[in-house]
């Protein structure tokens, strides 16, 4: 190969957004699991890219079928467990496949209460957040990230913002009482040891989400940066099975409306909820002296 030749770099391929609903109906009380699964394989696919030789190309259609077939055979249990099942399957089944990337969104459903009793087989979508999961297999390495997005939270007081530099471009007033609102996107990484030991992903998810929300509620905030660091720190302190946490939080600004032109005061009661532009506050919270496992995060766009 001569310097300057054009060659294939990193590549992966698969079926994106396989919508999977699995009903478990062993009893009259059904269970529902609702996922949006993306499967992508990695390996040496040079011949396909350069020659159109498909002899090693497990079709994206086959990958899609495998999602549904393994859901039937093994169940979902948790998105993390299901994606691990998929990853292990593809690597074991096809010798030339070294690994891949399996991602899922999971949508929650609650039972519809009928006369105060949760119904056995009628559900209403929960509106709070979308659970997210990313599993990557690279040879012997298995990385599991979990998280959620679109979790909108608001505090109507207990938030201040002041002490920032003032120069000729600064118009923002200092405040010791403002609305703090954001839509939390959070990812955390389970350590390889915890994954190998068969961690209970469902319980861990519930506990981490509760802790993040509790911290948002209870920290008296001097900046959204301070709040998100405190939230990530609380998670790492309570969960040794988690290596690091990444948070991305838009500052959903609420501007106090000037009602003076209408002869009215406005003691922090009427706000304009702006949707853009918004401050975008992001942080990685990690353990001192423990490097972030960069390979686990490499394919998540937009995170620092
Ligand atoms: O919590 C905040 N952090 C900032 O960095 C910032 N910048 C800004 O204009 N408002 C806020 N609020």
C-alpha cells in the first residue's frame, strides 16, 4: 500500500430502530416490554466495501430477524441484558464478527387503573423519560452504558445565579431566586466486573434515576453546573458498580415577564418559558485516579 492510497477506515453496519414489543402472557396478568433496538456489527468487511463481496455480510434484515427471534427465545428482562444477549449471539455465531454496537431506547408503560385496580392487560405509556442502553462488544471487552433522556424537571425556587463576570456584553441580571428547569440526559457505565457478576440492571436503573432526581430537588443550586456535578457525585458515591457518569442538561430558561406596562407587579409568578436558545451544560463525573473508559463512550455523539 503506497502512502496516499485510499483505504477503508472504521465501519459498522446493521439494522437501526427495530421496534420490539414483547408481551409476557404466562398468566392473565400480562407484562409489556417496549424497545427500539439498533444492531450494528463490526469485523473485517473490507471485501464488501471494496469489491461488493457479501460473503461475510450478515444482512441487516437477518440482524432485524434475530432481534425478534432472541426476544421470543430468551425474553428481554432488561434492555441491558437483552443487548448483551444479542451481542454475545452475533459474536458466537459468526467467527468473522469481532464485536458490534447494540443500542436501545425503552418506553415505559403503566397499568391503567380501572375502579382503582391496575388492569391486567391495558396499559398507558408513561410520559416521564425514555430509558437508553448501549452495549458494545470489542473482542473480549464488553461495555455497558445505561441512562435516560427527555426527563424534564423543574424547581420553582431554590436556585440562584450570580457572581459571573460582567463586561460590555453582559446583560443578564443576577438572581437569588429563579426557576431551574432542564431535560436531563444522563448516561452511566457499569464496570466490566459488575456486568460479569450478573448485576441486576432493573434495580440499578431505578435507584440511579431516583438518586439523580432527588439530588436535583434537594441541592440548593448556585448554578446548573453545581447541580449536575452533585447529581453525578451522588450516583458514584452510592453505586460502586458504576465507573463514571455523563450528564447533558439544557438550561430551560424561564424569564420573568415584565407586567409593569399593565400596572401589575410580578413577584416571581408569571414566566415566559423560552425553548431556544438554551444554555447547554455538560459534565463527566468520574472517580479520582480512575481513567474514563473512552472506548465505551466513543460512539455517543455530542458528549464531552
Ligand atoms: O446555571 C447556569 N449556568 C450558566 O453557566 C449560566 N449562564 C447563564 O446565562 N445562565 C446560567 N445558569
